[in-house]
């Protein structure tokens, strides 16, 4: 199957569309309403520092999601965007792992439960696109 055919495969299309739209939505939520978004992620407290870091992560996720949405028809660009998302998700899983060693265990558990499968699925989709 050629990369052009793979990009149209239902599993690749569905994963790419849902993950990129979801990432953009999470990013928008963290950017515009960081306190409720951080609480939904399981963080027990929000401070000006956590709000700022939440907004930084929100911008990152919004950009990654929109770039992926824009690449849906181009196998090479979609593969690159998917790899970037998988790398960000792997980094998030590591960061949430560190949170599990603090009083933010709930956030760590929730974050790893989301980030690790997302990173693995992203790697799989990127492999399918190669």
C-alpha cells in the first residue's frame, strides 16, 4: 500500500482526525480556561505558575493539533506531524511519571493513562505512513 493510500486508510484517518482535533481542543481549553482544565487533569492546586505552564502546554497542543489537521491529505507531512505529537506525548508521559512521585499522584495517573497510549498509537500511525 502506498503512503497516499495509507493516509486514506480508515484507521489512519480516524486516529489522525480524532487525535488532532482532541489535541487542539485540549490546547484551547488550557489556553483559555487553565484553572478548570488543570483541575480536570487532576492537579489539586492552581497557582499563577501552574496556570502559566498550563497555558504554555495549551499553545503547544493547539499548534500541534492544527498542524496535524492541516496535514491530513499529505502522507509525508502527516507522518512528521504524527511523530511530533508522539514525541510530545512521550515527553508528557515522562513528566506525569515525575508527578506521581509528588502530591500530584492523581494528575500523574491521569496523565500517564492518556499520554502513554497516545504516544504508542502515534508511533504506530507514523510507522503505517512510512
